[in-house]
């Protein structure tokens, strides 16, 4: 495992150390690794959402009516619940 030295302002350093003292993390490094993992997951979700938005924009203007879109949306939602 590689080592990286990170400088933190005192309040952040205190926070990280406090998390380890609570027992939630075994040490400060575990806390920082968890923060990075969560940031990676968040970034992946945002990238997926952006891809869906881009796909929607590139698909052009729909010929469906508002009522058709609502009905299809409700049908899709009901299918996913089942």
C-alpha cells in the first residue's frame, strides 16, 4: 500500500482523530480511505447521471404527448416495484 502525506488544518485533523477515537475507524487512515471511497462512489453516480442527461438531450424532441409520457412513466414505475 502506498503512503501519502496530507496536510490538514487543525479542525480537520481534530475531526479525523475524533472519528478514530469513537471506534468507528481503527485509525485516521481508515477514516480518510472511507472518505475517498465515498467520494469515488459519488463521482461515479454523478458521471452516470450526466451520461443519462446527455443521452436524453441527444435523443431529440419527443413526439409523445404529456399524457403519453405520464402514462408510460407510471407503467414503468409499477413494473419496477413488482
